[in-house]
């Protein structure tokens, strides 16, 4: 029997550009739930969106690609 190792990773991401006011935080939260990612998303004073996320490596990759 082969046992797969689920590696947990975490990332701190800053998304800049026109991201506030377009539902970015809502979309990120919805995608995080889909891929079983935990963390938080918040708007910053400079107009960017900051994300702290943690989860299994494969699911994090899907979340980041999203």
C-alpha cells in the first residue's frame, strides 16, 4: 500500500491593480471553500487585496491558478 503525503503550505499574496469593488474578496472566499483552503482576504489602504492562505499543496495550486 502506498501512502500519499499531503503537504501543507501557506502563502501570503498581494494582488494589485483594479481589484477592490469588483467582488474579488467574495470570489477568493468562494474558491477557498471549493479547494478547502483556510486563511483570510482583506482590502488594503493602497487599493490592493491581501490574501493569507493555507492548505494542501495541490489544492493551493488550484486556488492560486484560479
